[in-house]
C-alpha cells in the first residue's frame, strides 16, 4: 500500500533533528503517562459502577449515570488487552516467520476485533441474546467504514493514499459476506449451517491470502513461546471480562431507565453507541495517531478489512454456538435491513471517494463523519418510535 513518508525540511534539518532528540523522551513519557492516567480513571469508574451494580437495591439517577459511564469505560478499556493480543500475535508470527498478509487476516484481526467477538459471545452465553452482538458488530462495521476513515481524513495533513488493489480485495470480500448475511436473514431465522458458511468463507479467504504470502511479518518482539501464550491468554481473558461487564451495565441501565422514567431503551441504541462505537473507539485512536505521522494507509486498510472478520467470525462463531446449543435464532429482519442499507451506502460513499481519486480529502472526511451522525439520528428515532 502507498504510505506517505515523513518529509524533513532539509534547510532546517539540524534544527529539527535537535528538537526531535531533545524532546523525544519527553513526548514518549508524556504519551505513556497520558494513557496510564486515562486507563486509571476509566478503571476507577468501572470499579464504582460494579459497586453500584451489586450494592444499590433501588435504581436512582446517580447509579444510572454511573452504570452508563461504567459500560462506556469497559468498552474503552478493551484497548489495553487488545494491544497485548496484538503483541503476542506479532511475536508468534515473527518467531515462526508467518507471512505478513496472513498475520493481518488472523492475529491482527483477532486483536482489533476481539472486543466485538467477546461482546457477541458474552451476549449469547450469559445473556441468551444474539441481538446484542449483532447490533454491536453491524454498527462497529459502520463506525469503521465511516468514522475511522472520515476522522483520519480530517486529521491528516494531506490526502490519504490507499492501495487500490488492497481496497478492492478487502471491500469485495466484505460486501460478499455482508450480502450473504442479509440473504440469510430474509426469513427472520438464522440457522447453524448459515453461520458455518460465513466462517468457511473467511477460512477460505485466509488460504487465498496464503497463496501469495509475500514478505514474512517482522514487527513482533522476540518472546518465548510460553510468554506469548500467557500474554495471548491474559489479553483475551481481560477483554472477555470487560465485555461481560459492559453488557451487564447496559442491561442494568435498560431496566433502571424503565423503573425510573418508564422509558424503554432498545438494545439497538446501546449497540449503536456503547457496544458498537465504543468497542471500535480504540481503533479510532490508533488511526488518529497514525494520521498525525502520515502513516494512515495501513490503519484504514485494517479498519476496512476487520469488518469482514467481524461479520464472518465475530458474528458467525457465537451464532454457531447459540444455534447448536439452543435452536434457530429469530431476528428482527427490518432492523437488519435498516443498518445493512446504511452500511451499504457507507461502503459506496467511501469506495467512490477512494476510487475517484484514490485518496481521501478533508472535505470527504467531513462527508463520512456527517453521514455516520445522520445514521445515528435515524437509529435513535426508529428505535424509540418503533422499538427496533
């Protein structure tokens, strides 16, 4: 893919170099300190929300606000364990010289989409609800397509350049998987063999990528196999715990809102905000940091490519588990159609911008972010008026 390199001012090279050397440690320390402080604040809010969850017998305004904040902070905190999974996957890939393109579709996809996967799994296993994961993942895909691309285009100092071949490949497989999911939803029932088809397509996609592997992945650390396994297990376990409490807080907020004000908050509203957009917020932060360095091409390609993993695996695997344990999954077809149409339109807009000039400008970034905001407003209106 085409990534714009950092351009030094040759006339002022010495000056820039001195500034960089002098301030490098400061900025590294500042960024780490800022992130640690953010994690600490979010963790404290989650702890207080857990106390409110199990101590407050009667819902009140303060516990409701705290629980909503707790759910949001759980979604944001998945950033840290996801980075552990990414490091473990990178180290394993480097250790066994796995091709970079395969790493991107497996370990890095798991790392970036683990919050969506465990949101869906926890919804199925602990809350007997497939709609939680479905709403979260479809909205996460829309967030990745519009908000990540849009915000990065706005933040970037120049137009974002993307490899058209990679875009065609990732967009095509995503549209195929999304269309199949919509087709399977036509009768309002999802069966186990339909989820098997989605999973099989992604596995076939990995084998297709492996046919032309290219260079091996070289970005990982030199860790022992035991340390890699521990880091991988720890990261996934923390994500699972955070996703469980995120949903638990959300379900409690739904009951509290009805008890306090007789307001019914549909699951789709939480899916569009906390569950979907919240779990993708970490990807947005990473992409924004990359855009400041003019290295955003890879981040945008990952945002588009991870959508395929979300639909095929993060929805497919929990759906398969649910249908094997219980029975066919009954879904609200109109709700699926609405968000899928929004997603199709977002894909068309993004593809048009990228194919017309093979880049994203600030103006096009504002179009994408505005479109996502309009979709949110429509979802809120339809959810509270019609209940889906």
